[in-house]
C-alpha cells in the first residue's frame, strides 16, 4: 500500500507503527502537524503541553513507566526543553523516547536559525535525520528501537522541507512492543552528582556501541556507488538536491548523524578523487571530517546560512545553474502579500492605542508581533517566547524618568502560559512598576489555532479544564489586575493610563477570542460617508487590509470587513458607521 503524506504525518504514522503510547509537545512551525496527526490514531494518548520543557518531562515520565513516548517541538523549543533534554541523556530510557526537533533553515517562521544537530552532539544522544516522508515514517518507527537498544533519547532532526513536503509513504504493520512497566533503578534515574558521575561513563560506552552500529549499518548510512570522480557525504533534505544534481556521483547518505561513522566516511573517501559535504546550515559533518584529517570541500562552495535549494547545489557541484524547466521558487512571480493581522483581529485596537499613547512596548512572539509593522509600528523589541515580561521590567527599572509610566510588556495568552508566568513572579517580588498586557484570545493563533491551558479544549477538541488568565495573575500575587474589551478603545485607553500610573506591577488582560480559533462568523461591514470624511487617514493607519485608500478616500472591502469597529472609533468626524445593531 502507498499513501501520500506530509513529512510530519509520516512521523506520526511511524510513531503509531512503533506502538508509541504517548505524544506530547508544544506547537511551533514546522513541527505542529506531527502531534495533530498523531492525535487521530487510536491507542495513543496525545496532549499539548504548556511549553516544550513540560512536554519533554511528561514524555520522560511516560518512558519511565515503560511505554514509548514521542515529544515534538520546533528548534527553539529544544532550547526551552534543553535542561531535561541534556539531563535525560544521563538517565537513559526505559520505554523508548524520541524527540523531534523541527529546524527552520531560512527562518520562514522563526526568530533564529539554529542547526540543532549540535544539540544532539552536546547532549551526547543519538541523532537521526530523515530526508523524505517515507524515511520520516520508518526512521521514527526504528528510532524507538534505537533508543531502547542504546539506552538513549533519540533526537530526530527534521527541517522545514522534510516536515512540510508531501511524499509517497509505504505504511507498514505495527511493530510488536510490550510495555515494560516501571523499573526501580535509583542510581540510573536519580541524578545525584555521584550517580551522574557513573552515568557519565555509561554515556561514553553507549556512544561507542552506537558508533559501532552506525559504522556497519547499510540501512541507516547507505552508500550509493557511482562515479569515482566525486563522492558526496550528505544528510537530510540535502540528499534530494544531490540526487537531482549529480545522479552519477557516489553518495554516502547519513541517516545517523550522531555518532558520526567516521571510519565509514574514511573508507568512502578513499574510493573517490574528491570528497564534498552537502549539508544545510552549519558545517557539522564537514568539520568532523576535517578534524579526522580527511580532505573535504563543503562551506567553501556552499552557503552556511539559509536553506539550500537546487540552484545553490547545482552551482556548488557543477559550477553553474542548469537551465532547467523546473522553475526555482525565487523565479516565480507571486503577488506580494505582507503579513498582517486579520481584519477584525482583537490585537489591532490594542496596538493602535500603544502607538497613539506613544508607549514603550516590549513585545513577544505570536500573531501580535505584527503590531511591530507599519502603520502600527508599536513594538520596540521582541526576542523569544516569554521575554517581554522580563524585558519590560528591566527597561522600566533602568530607563530613567522617560520610561516611567510608559513601559508595557505585551504577551499572548499561550505565550504567557508557556513562559510568561515566571517573569511575572519576578516582576512581583522585585517590585517592578511596569504594566503587563496579556492578549487573551483563548487560542494559540499564530501556529494555526491550537488550544492552550486557557482555551478549555484539548487537542481532540474535547472540553478540558480552563485556566483563567486574570485569576492566575491574581493568584500569583498581582494586586492590580484589570480585564478589558480590546474592541472598546476608549475604555481600554483609560484603564491603560490608570495602570501605567500605578506605582506597582499591574496586569491588563485584553479578553476577546481569536475569530479564526473560535470560528466566529464574519459580521456586516462598516459604511463610510464620503461627505463627512475629512480624509485624515486615521482609519487607514489602523493597518487593516479591509480598508484602503481609493482616489484619496478610504474604501472598505465588504468581503473582508466584519465591522469590528476599530476604524469607526478612530474616525474623528464620525464618517464611519457600524453595521446596524452594533
Ligand atoms: C520556544 C518556542 N516555541 C514555539 C514557538 C512557536 N510560536 C510562536 S508564537 C507562539 C504562540 C502564539 O500564541 P499566543 O501567545 O496566544 O499569541 P497569538 O498568536 O494567539 O496572538 C508559538 C507557539 C516559538 N516561537 N518558540
């Protein structure tokens, strides 16, 4: 049987075939669809965690219970989960544990471009890298067996193209796996320093065993014998570019990239006149080969930033880009569609206020980061999830009189539960006077509308316990917590002014569900009276794609406008009217 599957769906299939009992993780492009696809299979308990660290830890606990567990995240998620990731390497596993890190070369949807192969090496865990959907299936399935055989968590490193391409998959029968039950083993699982010192030695032993396996595995590290003029060592999606560019070359394709089978590479190098490594991002394989004293080309002919693609690999290997029928994505002319908040999005009014009140805004990651773009341009910094809270405290404390009463941290609700809570605790106990605005739209909108602890739904859409953001803040110890309707600009402005003036930490929770997440039908559009319009442009400056300038006047697109009323409230001459009944 053959099936077309997304790389991410194939990971879910492989995990199900391996009889995985538990899947967890936190959404993040390009990894999100893995858990969503796994949730559809029977016999698997699948749940979103509030962040990657917690997701990882629950998976470790499930593994200790003797079942197989999968945990998924994007590359920066592994930074959040790094503490348990590195330490669980010392514990080894009971039931197999596979962690997917979906890296985003080229930063299609990320704030940085990490090559997490270095994370596997640093944590001393086994790492596998699929190149297409079918490999994603069988490698996931087999990774659980590797995890148990070598007593190591296995990092499955994927990249955007592998996650998001659709390819032919050959689903197989489910493997046999009997849950092992909990095994009490204090020296192994309790990482006291003297236990950890003994485990440290075990880690090296298991890596040696894994290396011996990797060296002789034709399945994981196959060699394609071709011309002896050039030999290419490659892994992941780069293998596809190599195949298309130089079908005649000899190729060593590495499926296990930690530990690297250096003797296999050395033997392969001896069979060819020239050795080249084709790999995306860091010279991870290349540097190891160089360190082993083998002559090799790599980043001297290929870029070490951004995604690879066919023309780049052709240029590197052939010296020129072939004149092919297949167009390079960059050659295809598509209309420019800058990212923007949806028409009617509840974030728009808040950022209009931030801009008009000339606030200093420490931002965070989510749909609302688009508030940094013109014409709103109402965010001054954005670093990583949860960071708005700490940055707001630091700026307010050290910004001098100019920042007093002006500094806001702004964070989405999913991001608040992910990693904003501890920043808020720090604000309270260290007497910050900044104001934190939490955008409570009830969904993780940016990654496609996954539920989070404040949604009241689980991954299956079933009712789940729901945490109330304002109550959580009060319970933490914030004395000043106000809820606002972000569609009511005047009331929200007044509350922001009061809270900014307060000489203590305050929280303003803007409550309005994401229209897409909550599937709220579009309302009737606003109307503009061109007789009274004074062409001031205030309505255009709220940055809504449903309203634009036409022949010097604002013009509403009735197919997009749902009558949220933000433009109506900024219109001084009152030329914009809401649909009847609003
Ligand atoms: C550590 C980490 N994990 C995951 C992501 C992907 N991601 C970016 S923002 C975000 C959450 C957005 O939800 P929310 O804060 O509720 O804001 P919204 O998009 O709903 O406005 C996620 C999951 C990331 N950038 N970093």
